[in-house]
């Protein structure tokens, strides 16, 4: 166990939350003050604070923290996916980017290679929760900087992280080209009295100083201050168990320290991540639900999306890039298309500091001296485009721990044109040589869409509040609920919807805490 109240195996929790990332952590924090007995189950352990946290060789070459599970693609090739199982989930390694989706991202949008469907919620529905999430995570930014920024009910509480000299010069160069570079919204405890030391290892690394606004520091620790909240670590949920009618979820079967345990509860929140939430539901098939739980629609595990991500290294042959925290600038001028090519669109932001070991991890044959030389003389950018949902893109269980991932990316050619446009802009902005690398499905590139939400139970697994159409006491709250991927980092949208879902659960399940019976109000029952 870890912090909070020690869970007593003889005590039945009121709520079981599976996963300690952004989704599960946000719901737990919302429910903590209800007094309900909340058990958070995390597959991993707390990340050790150790020198290897900031060692690129350990993180990228040795894959010290990556799961040893094996995934398989449709050709039969197996690989270790970029999945990290620790308290706080993937936010322990994320780059602190906290963007709001644009208003149009919640509507149906036609693409060159398909359609991104509309969401059953609007930007207006999420806006107050976006504000709440920004405050919880300590997001730093500047309202009005971004030309595509949606309407806001409140400004950022914290000033943006200032550009370091090299990034500042790059931003000025883009402005001279007629663009509108803005300060990237970043969840980091920076400034006087802050914990950030600009150590140079943030994006894709663990923060040893707790300066990163991640799910553990910003959600779990405050939730675990409540005596009714417990966290069980090292516990992998094998499946969920439904009652004899196949409707109510009655227990979670977990494996921990070589033992198989069943934990019963009246309410379950599944937040294991887009891949693993789908796998748990599919592995939970029973006589009444032969295709898996929450899957009468047949969409669970389907419509897997993964942002198109390309890294570009703008080389400065005669200048060393000594930037310590580069993720301070972003560009959205092309979020709705490049000039004359509406389909080639997306977001541009900085990558974290590229080190030689990172390059060698992707290109093992490259000599160490050359990789280090390139890293020292480059400014690194991330070009991100939306992936369209395709029924053929799917994940399904392979064995007890593995998965088969079949991925059909949408709009790839449009993304490549966007990357080409960005290359030319970098050339114009003083980078004579630009190298590129694409990140595929093997990386944790914002995977989403596998347990999609929608109003029609025949087309979606979840309703607008992430409640399973098939099971009235099951919610799925992670990026799996996304009907579309947009072209921005998903963490803040997951948090906003999870806070909204937490409000709903608190009001509909725990409004009358004087009773011992935990059940939803009749008006909120799903048939």
C-alpha cells in the first residue's frame, strides 16, 4: 500500500478506481470529500527517486522504466510498447503540455481520409472544468497569445514560463515570417519559490523534484490526505465481473504478489488508459457479454487513434543550444490548414532537450560522437496532426499481459505535407539543415478512442458522462472515451471530463451520505 488509509481486505469499498493517472486521479480527488470509501488500484508501484530518472541512457537505451509486456502487430512482429506503469501513470513522463481543445474539435470535421465525428459534449460543457483542471495542475500560460484559443471564463493563474535565449530568437524569427508563436501552456512549478530547477530533463523523463504537474503530485497526494481514500499498488486488474444478469459490475479480479483477489464494490471507475481499459473490458467477456463488457455496440478496442507526431531537428552548425527547458513555445497558425491546403494542419510545439542517447535509441547504428554532436547543435520541434478514427484500427488481448495492435492511421499523407511545410519554415528561420523522425504506434503518442463515447448505444460504449451504456455502475474515464483525437495533447481534456464525471458521480451517487446504501438516484439510472 502507499499513503492514505491502509485498505482492509475485509472492508468493502464504495468506489473502486482502476488506474492512478489523470482520469482516475481526477475522479478520486472529486469524490474524496464525500466520505465514501475509495480504493484506487494501480498496476505499478511508486517510481523510485534515483539518478537514473534523469539518465538518457537508462531511460531510452536501456528502457529502464518501460513495461516488459509484449505487443504484436498484424505481421507477427512483437515489441515492447511505450507504456509506463507507475503511480501517476504516463504523466510521470509527459512534457507538461496542457492544451484546451478548440471549439471545432468537438464537432464533426471532414478530413482527407475520413471524418472525425462529433462529441456528445461541447466545449461549453467542458469549459468550467478546463479552468478547474488548469488551476489544479498549476498550468502556466498567457491568455490571448494563441490565435486559435477558445473562449475562456478565467485567465491563467500563473504567468507563462519565459523563453530561454535560443527559443526566444526562434520565436522572433517565426513572428518575422508572419506567424504568431505563443507561450505553451505548461504544468510546471516554475518561478520564485517553485520546485523547477530547469534541470534539462523534463519531457520524457521523471521529475526528481516534484516540479512537474503530474497526476501523482497534483491529484493523488491531495486525495490521499483524506482518511477514506486508499491506494493499492502492484495490483493488475485481470478482469471485471458482472452479476448473473450481465448488467451490474460486482467485482474486480486482481493479481497481486502472486495471489488472485476479488474486490467487490457498488461502483467502478475504469481509468487504465486507452489500451488497457479496452483490454480489461474485452478480457471480461462472460456468458451474458460474450464480446466483453460495455461492448454490445462492438466498438470496444476499435477506433484506436494515435496522433501523427514527427520530430524535426533544426541544425545550427556553429551554435550550441544550451537551452535547459525548451517547451515554452507553440504555434497554432496552421491548426485549420496551411495556405492552400486545408487538410495539412495541426499544432507545432517544442520537443524536450534531445540528447545523443535518445538519437541512438532510435538509430542504434549511429556513432555516439555524431549523435551527441547533432543533439548539441539542434533545436527540436514536434509537428502534430490529428488521426482520424477507423473501425479497422484496433487492440485486442493476445495473452494474459500482451495485446495485438492493428493500426490504420488516417490522414498520414496530409500530415506529411504539413511536416514539409514546417521544414520550409525552419529553413527560412535560419536552420540550413532539418532532420526528421516519425513516432509510430509503438510510442505512447496520445493513444485514444478505444472505448468511445456517444449518444447512440449502438455506436458507442459510453454516454456523455463516460458511463457504460450496458452497465449502470461502470464509468470509463481516460483517453479511451475520445470520439476523435483533435491535434493537441490530450491530458487537460481527460482531466476536464474526469472532473465533470466526478461532479456527476458525487451528485448522483453520494448526495445522501446519511444512508449506508450506495446507489445512484433513480433518475440517473441507465436502462
